[in-house]
């Protein structure tokens, strides 16, 4: 966890989003990336899948940041008991919500997280909750107009370590079609607002920036925790590209050999 913070201080960290319950994917391709976003909100992952994913990240020597489905304190504690390096919480709209999340995610005296996680104790011993042990990074997602309006107050909450801009829910609430490109520069003002709040309160900022141009823009603004792609995108694009390549190579040669089908 100290290494994750140090890496973010040194420069942008490119992450892989993981949504399908196949930890072999992490073992195979996580070394290409700086960290792994284990999506327990929208991914097809139950608790056992999240635990397996964090273990695969440990094996691959890559930090794991787990996104939980919501603000439930029990789910937050359970996700942290996987020994994830960070926790991401969606739809954080107010400072009061952020303070409640801190209570669930941080050990006393800052919060009220329950002690007793099986994996932390097995790996680190019973001292894992001591004050001199770095606690997991706590990341609040800013993905609604209300969250954006209150982002400075959210960033000011002690125990919040990072802000993560979520564009999809923002565009959904703006009435924009989800299957069409956004107008150029549509989120520029929002991105500036989030990074300004993060820098003012000495917090990290992150987001999903899958195109090279948007990545460069975000890094120039000061964003560090970057999701660059994911297993879904790599699988679908790789399959489509390979199928297209092979069909183009085949061209008009389908059936040219004159072999009768046995069916």
C-alpha cells in the first residue's frame, strides 16, 4: 500500500479494469499494467471472485483496487478483508456520505472498521490494524452533478485519499445517448473541477481515459490513477480484429478447394 501511494506520487499509473470472473486473465496480462481495478459493482464478480482476483494481483505483483457495489459498511469491510490495496466507492455525492464511508473503511481512531479479517491476519498478523501500518487507499467516485457540486467538500474529508471521475453516470443524467461519442471537450470543465479539489486538499485524482488524447490531457491536468482499458474491451476488440483479419485473408477462397462437406 505504501508502494501504491509512492507510485502515484511519482507519476501516472495505468490500470486494467477486471470484470469477468477469470483470475487467470490477471495472471496473464496484469504485468502489462501498473494496477488492477477489480470491479465488484458492475463486473460479474461475487465475493469469492473478488478474493481470487486480489490473490492473482498479489501473485502478479500488482496493486488491486476493489470497487464495491455501494456504501454498505458490511460490503466495504468485506472487500477490505481481501487485503486489497485500495477501495473505490461509487456515487459519492456529499461530504456526509464520504464521512460515513471513512467510518466503514478506516480503523479507529479515524474510522470504525471492524478488526478480524481472515486474510489480513493470515498474511500480516494481528498487527495489521496498528496506527503505523498504512491503510488501504480510499477512493470516492464523483459521477453525478451533485457529487461534482460538492466535490470540494468531499475532498476535504479526512480519510478520503482520492477522487475518481466517472463520466458514464454523468452523461446519463445529462440525457446524452450512451452509445454515441461525446461532444469534443464536453467534460473539460468537470475534469478541471475535480482535479482542482483534489490538489487543493492534497488528494490523488483518477478516471477512465481510454484514448491516447484524453489520457495525455488528463495527465497534464494532474490525474494519476488512470484506467486505460479492461478485459471486456481487450477481449471484444481482439476477437473482432482477428476475425476481420482472417476473413479478409480468406477473401473469395471459401470453398475453393472443392471439398464436400460431410454434414
